[in-house]
C-alpha cells in the first residue's frame, strides 16, 4: 500500500498497543528499526516510546501549517461515528481502541511514505525522541491562518482558480457520498445482525424438537448446532466489516484535508488581489497628484477646499513618497504572484499523487468488501447444505 521512502528503508514503524497512564489515554507507539545491510553492523534493537493521542493531533496540525500545499493524511476518529446499534460508541471499548491503534499506525505509515513529509525533521523526532519542545520552537502556531480569515478570503476572492473551485466541489460531493455509504452500511449491519441472530431460534427449536423424537432426534440436534454456529458467526463478520468501514472513513476525513489545501489557495489568491488593488490605488493617486487632477468628492478634494491647495514642495514630497510606496507595492505583488504560482504547482503535484492513491485504495477496499460479502454468503449456503445433509440422514 505504501511507497518506500528513504525513511521506511531505514526503519519499520508500528503502533503496538494502547495503555492508560495517569488517568489519560496514552498510545504506545513502538518503532522497530531495521538497518539495511549496506549500513554495516547488526540491526538496532527495537525502540519503544509513548505518544498521547493529543500529540498525534499536534503533529498533524504542525504538518498542516508547515506544508499547506500537501493533502496531509488524516488521523482516525477519536470517537466512533456511523455505528450500528450493537456496536459500542464508547471510545474506551477494546474493539474501538484496537481499530484506532490500526488507524494511528496507518497515519504514521502514510506520512512516512510521503515524498515530502517523510523528510521532515520534526516528524523524525516524533518517531525517535523528545519532540514537543522542538515542534513548539518552530513557531508553527503563529503561522496558522485563522478559520475566519480563510472563510473571508473564500467569499471575497474575485478571480478564483477554476481547478481549485472544482476540486473543492468534488471533495464536498465525495464527503456526502461516503457519509451516505457509511450510513447505509450501518443500517444493513443492523438488519443483518438481526437476521443472523434470529437463526439462533432455529437452533433452539430444533434442539427442543429433537428431545421428543427418536428416529429424527440426532438429525434435528445436528441441524440445530449448525444454526447456532451460523447465528454466532455474525459477530466476527461485522467486526471484519468495520475494517472496511474504517478505510472509507479515512477518505471521508481526507476530504477535509483536500478542502484545507483549497482554503489556503483562496487565501493566497485573496492576498494577491488585495496587493494588486492597493498598487492600482496608489498609481491612481500618483497620476492625480502629477496632473493636478482632484476629484471633488475625494478626501483630497475635501481637504483642499477646507485648508487650501498644497505648495509645490508638498506635492513633490508626496509624489516622491508615493513613488517609493509604489515600488514597494510592486515588489509585494511580484512576491505574491510568485508565491501563488509556486503554491499551485506544488499543490497540484500532490493532489495528482493523492488522486492516484485514492483511486487505488478505494478500489481495493471495495473489491475486498465484495469478496467478504461473497464469502459470507457462501458460508450461509454451507450452513444450510450441512443442515440439509442432517435432514437427509433422518
């Protein structure tokens, strides 16, 4: 699933287990380092360290701020969503904790296999030693764009890039589709659970019936056992289904990462437009000052009427200041243009990488889910075939 990067060639990463420490949830993240033979020497001993879920959240926030042009892998859900009624929504439920462990390991492998993120020094420190002081020293929190600022840019940008507009719409629609798919799956799981469990009644009835029969007793008893086995099998089946549901949830959460890239582009585009607008305004001021044209209802027009005309020296001084300001503003526009172009280039490269990954992962997940459903139906056929054999022997 993951492409091998320089980091993954040097180490093997796994999240071994969860443990509760000092009253707070702590995830035990164990990394096993495997050195290549070319490095010489014997392989290093496994190195074990502990990370809280909140530290995973801090790492991801750091990556979002530091690499705004990258579709940063999402974390697994902190509390279960889209659950069917027999599945516990308790975030301390052992089955949920195990699925979250798998999700956290998958997050680390996603980052470690990314061509850019895998080279980040803070990520390496997260995997190997004390990292919290190092991540806070980067000052990434001061660089984070406020949600309000991003929303304002999204609604006020005048010339949005059509590609990013289409991408945002696609991520919104993908979010809706996967949400609906997960809801349907939860409803089907509820119905399926009931259908399987009610087969336990066949087992009970056949067992009771066998007690009053002499010739048919053994056959009925055996058929009842097959029905009991069938009824009990649904728990493992639906637990396996949760694995495929979690794969869909990962891409549900990925849609927000895609939207984050789009929001950052809107913000950069908005800043470019504002800088260009300021430059145009200052150039207009310079033209008016140079030609002596004054609009009656402008601030300059009103002050001229109140306080009289400027002297030649005052005009020349203001003109020189404006020219300097225009040169500075032209540099700002140039920088913003370059920043925007570079963002589009790098972001689109990563979006293409993400699309390829998404298509491959979702195709494999859906095929595996279909195979699992076929296997489940075959087991059902086998149970009834076994029951039929029992009836034949009566």
